[in-house]
């Protein structure tokens, strides 16, 4: 190793350019073989650093998203349920709704893949640089309820307002208390212009009776539903297709002798 190379490595460490440092030997070899000119050598090293930083940032955003699984649309088997609106879902993957500050509502029976698609759209948004947060709606409501108890409500709701996309899984599962309804109203109102992805076993028209106050229900749901792309997901359960093959149900053996 030459003195110049050692000095270059020290400089890269000082500047925290570890992407360049990791590929320096390979790039020097290419340059020595005449495969890279002076400007090409510098350009390729810079691209190595950019690639490393983008990879690190992507991993950080994925951790912050708190997905239950790293689901992608590429990994979703649309053929398992021909009734699903595959074209509409793939169109949503272009994320035009995100750039317009709109939301997505995925609703249908249990097991059709709503949570997978919601996380896949979130994963797509993360890959394009967006900050995403995934959570069960019940967990969000519990977090906000805890904020009322320990006087950290303002801080907790700010954390929920901040992401570019907030995914509320299992929305409208049961009757809401007045406090829960008020918290949801504040959350949706404060996120005006920021996207939500909502999954629900109920159609949006069936959400209204779950709110104890019709005025709150009308105001909240009007903001959410009218600014959303609604996707009806129907068909057989997607979950049996994800079941491990060695867990196929077997008939119980008789205990009689």
C-alpha cells in the first residue's frame, strides 16, 4: 500500500466516506488496469458513497415504519384471488395519491390480504424516500389514551402526525368510546394533507354507527373518505396460501383401542 493510498484512506475516514472506503481497492484496481480515467474514478467513488448512504437511509426508514413483515407487491400472489382489483392496486403502487396528499382505504372480509397490501404500499413509499409508520388502530388509540394519563398526549400525537404515510390497520373494528372518537378526529384533522392507508373489515358506510357522536363521525369520516381511494378487496382468504405445507390439518387419531 502506497503512502498516497494510506493518506487517501485516512482522509476518507475523517470525512466519514465509508462507501468510498469500502470500494477503494476495487476502484484502484480498475483504474490501474486502465478501465477508469481520472474523472471516471472520482465519479464511480462518489456513486459508491451515494449508494451506501441511500441503503443506510432505506434501512433506517424501514425500521421506523415498524412493519409487521417486509411485505411487497412483488411478493403478493394476485392469482390466489382473481376477484381482487389487481390493476387498481398496482396503479396505487405508482404513489400518485401520496404526492397529492390523498389516502387509501382497503376494505373487505378477513384474510383477503388487506394488511399485506397496505404494508406493501408503505414499503413502496419507503423505497421512494417517504417516512412511514404502521400500527394497529387499537394500538394507536391506546398510545393516545396513555398520553391523556401521563400528560404526553401532545408529544404522542405529533409523532403520529409527522410521517408522510400513517397506516391504520384494522380500523373500525368495534364501537369507539367518546375519548377514542375525539382522538381519532384530532389525528385525522391534524394530518390533513398527509396520507393515510386504512384497512378495515367493514365498508366505510358502516363506520358511522361506531362513533358515539354523529357530528364527530360526520366531520371525521367526511375528511377521510372523500379524500381517499377506496379499494374493495373481496374473495377467498389469502391466509391458507401462506400456511406452511407441513401444517396441513390431519384427522385426529382415535384413542379407542
